[in-house]
C-alpha cells in the first residue's frame, strides 16, 4: 500500500503542446486566419507523465484569455467549440477555435492539473493577401503622384532661377555635388533627380561635366532620404502632408513651396501605408524562405532590387521597403545587401530610358557605369560587408542605411577626380547621329508645368531657327553673285528645316499657354509666337521667291547692271542687319535694340522706294542690263522689303 502511494507521488503529469511522432509541432499554436472564420487546424495539447507515457481521461480546460477590444463593440466574440475536454487514450485533448469580428491577436489559456499553456492565434482581415496587394499598388501610386506633384511645385518655385542656379553653382565640381544632394533630398528620389538632370542636360541648361558632378550629388542625396527613413519618421508623414496643404491654400505666395512639401509628405505617407501592408508578409508561407535565399544567391537579390527600383522609379522607395521589412524583423542585413546593390543599379535604368538626346544619354549612361563599376568592385567582398557594418554599429535598419550611404560615397570618391577624362570618354563612345542633330530634342514636355523653363527652351530653339534663316539670307546674295545653282538648291532644302522648327515650336508654345503665367512671361510668350511666325515667313520668301528669281537669272544668263546690283547688295545688307538686330533683341530682351529694329521697318520701305526710282532712271537711260533684269530687279527689291518688314516686326513684338 505504501509503495503504491509512493509511485503515485513520484509520477508527475505534464501539459505540453502536441507533437507528431517525428517531433513536429501539431498543436495549432500561432496560426494565421481570417476574422470570423474557424482556424484550419484545431488547438491540440497532450498530457504525459514523467516517463513520457500519455495520460488519458484527464480534464483539460480551454478558455479565451484575451481578444481585441473591438469585439465588444461588434458583440461578435471568439468562440471555442469545447471548453472542457478529457484526454483520449494517447493523452491528446483538442478543441476548435473561431475568431471574433476584429483582426488582431487572440490568446487562449489551456489548464490541466495545475499547469497551464497560452496559445496565440492571429486574425487578419478577410482576403488579407488581396488587400496587401491593393495597398502596395495604391501606396506606389501615391508615391509616384507625390514625387511628380512635389517636383512640379519645386520647379515652379525655382523655375525662373533654376537655370542660372544650376549653371553658376555647377561650374565647380564640389558645388555641383552639393546641388545634386540638395535637389535629391527635396525630391526624395534619386531616380526623379537623375531623370530631371537628364532633361536639363538634354535641354542644354548644363554641360556634361557639370551634369556628372550633379550626378555624384544625386547619389549621395538619396542616402540622406534613406537615413531619415531609418529614424522611423513615417509616423509624421501625415503632419508633413498637412503642413504642405495649408501652405498651398492659406499662403498664396508659398503655394509652390507648399506643393513641394505636400508631395514630400505624400512620399512618406505612401511608405507608411506600404509598411502596414508589408508587416503581414511574414504570414506568407514561402516569404521567409525566399528572404533567406537572398544571402545565398546574391545575384538573384541584385536582379530583384534592380527590377523593383526600375518598377518603382525610385531607389529610395525600394530601400525604404527593405527598411520597412527590417523594422518588422522580416529581413536580416546580409539578406538586404544584394537588394541595396540592385536598387542602386535599377535607379539608373529609368533615366537611361528617358534620355532622348545625345547629352541626356551620356549623363544616363554615366550613371549606369558609375554604379555598375562600384557593384563589380564590392560584389566579391559581399561576405565581408556585414562585419564592417557591425563594427560601425547600429541596428539592422541603420546598417542598411549606412551601407547605402557607403556605396554612394564610395562612388563619389572614385569618380569625382575623374570627371573631365570620364566626360571625354563618354563623348567618344556615345556619339550623336546626323538624324539626331536635325531632330527637335530640346522641347521637353516635362517642362510645360514650369513656363519659365519651357519658354527658355523654346527661345533656344527659335534662336537656332533664326541662325539657320540668317545663314539662308546671307547665302542668297551669293547665289546671284556666283550663279551657284548647287547653293540655290541647298538654300531651298534648308527651308524644310526652318519649317520643321516652326511645326515643332508653335504647338509647344501653345501648350505652354495652357498653364499659369505672370504678365512678364505672358509678354515673352507672345513675342516668341510672333518671332516664330515671322522667321518662318522670311524663310519662305527666301526659298520660294528669291531662289526662284535666282533660277531664272541662271537659266537666262542675264546680268544685273553694275550700279543696279550694287544697290541690291546694299539693300540686302540693310535687311540682313535688321534681322540680326531683331534676333539680338530677342536673345537679350533689350528694349533699345527692339526699338531700333522696329524703326528700320519704315526706313526699309523708303529705301526700297528710292532704289526703285533709281532703277526706273536706268530704264529711261536704256541700259541693256537693266532692261533684261528689270522684272527680277523689281521683285528682288520688293521681297527684300518684305523680309525687312517681317524682321522689324520681330523687334516690335518685344515692345
């Protein structure tokens, strides 16, 4: 009897989570389910004695220890199919569990013979994976909108001074780096900054060497955004949005700055939205395995990072997502390294695709080369990078931000001293074709929202158009002097280029007029429209009229009288001077030059009338040459007077 009591006293029962014969957990603890649904697996515990033998017919009590408080409002609570269960022959006891109305953590208390266990079950909203995709998709949409909207505000705010700022500050390579840093911090995206840089280079606002310096700063600027993200400032995103909104609507003078801040706030707000969604990625069965494989297959990680950066059009957004994963302990630093390298590669691709001019392609190609070379240098050392970052210190998000900074600072250290030779190298391998030289490429639609910059680009094209027309007028007199039929044909062909300019510039100017302009810009806009029309008219008079007279002279062999042709040359020089003065006035916007050009309209009319009287006098004197060339002579003077009129009107348009 005493021995039996001793045996009972020494036999202890233990409440444990259920396992299968192979030792795998089958308890149903930490399951993921949807609100209002029954868990896929039952909650299972087992009772065994000290020797591991199952204990049957022992009462086990199940109770809900804690659930989201929101269930009180809905009055739909979690439920257990059974609250008291006796263990079976193998010592198992189980019950089914149904989530309540609200998402969150549910805790279940299991008690038996004075022992207890607590199970945690996680309820997500119905169709949570679909909503995760929706949230990521919408978050990216807000990010891209915020990027574009904020950049438009910034460009409007600085548009009138942007060209001078970039041109003056970027003369020094170190100041160029500083400009790149500032612009990228404001935009919050190296991709957006590099695309803008490509557009400025394409539009001739800055030179290639200057653009390369700015590009270095862009690489560093994006690291500052990532460093800010590592401080978990996403909680303040909605505050930034509010500040920007009220600046736009309450302070008209700060509207553009407010728009830039509003866009910046949207960037952070979108990352905040995406962070909420990505926290649920841990519940995808294969997600953790995929993340772990990144460290084992770094090339795959680089490809994924590059694809994401290209898709999102932002390396900062890509690395921001990596940071968000690290906040929720979904990724370790070694697994993040390939994604960071890939993000720095992918950010170069968007700018490369957007480059549609020779200078733009050179800048974009330089960006690709810079980052690719640094990736090639660091890739063999990828296993040693975690030790270096651990030595520097910081948690995983900080290590990610620090490595991103190291990558881009390392790029600047390598290439900044080599900007000039590298620019020469780019010019030697990325060459402009003949078709590209003839193509309109400086009128970027991206600048239509910034009228000051857009009008500057239109002015540049008009001046190029004017240079071609002036050359046509200069050469026109040579055709008559030398009877050069080849030059005559060349002038006629050149007029097609002038027409092409007009067909491109005029629609661009009309689109600019759709935006908001102050009185000064509106006046310039009208002057430019007038100039395009007048220059095109001058080109038509030269090619269709003057060259027709030249052909007639060449075909007939007639010769102007010495006195008559001297007057034609004198009048030609007068008209050419009028055109040059008007174009100089358009270039410098000098009112005095514009007034001088306008006065020459009346002077040109009087001079034409005088030369026609001289011609009539020669006809009365019976000069043979004057008789033969009379029609051509009169028409030439008349058309020179027309050209002078159109040229003077260009100057008048500036008054």
